[in-house]
C-alpha cells in the first residue's frame, strides 16, 4: 500500500507575496552559468514580518536561492535591461 503524504518544505509559516517561474544565473569567472530553473517566491513570515527570496529547482525542489530581504534593499524591475543586452 502506498501512502501519500504532503510534502513539507518549511514554508508553511510564511505567506507568498509574489511567485513567478524564473531562471537563476551565477557569475563564474567571466561568464554566466545557469544555477537553476523553477518557481521564485517572495515569502513573508507571519510571526516576524521578515521577508526572503526563495527559489527551488523544478521537480527536485532543491533550494538554489534563499536570501533575506533587508529593509534598506531596494527591489525594482529591470525593464528592458533583463533581455541579456
């Protein structure tokens, strides 16, 4: 008999403020290397109000980005700058 249990990812105490499918890159020496592809979320903890960016790879759910968003940080759209030019 197969028992299906819900997958607990540690995000149960957080509210999703934003979510989008994204591709993450990292700079290795002089070139960009792909780090992962999957859902990128901005999460807010219900108890503290602190926010973080979390990204997991599709299918395997392995974390490829997990960063706190500090109050002094400014997040903004890249507009046309995000097209690789």
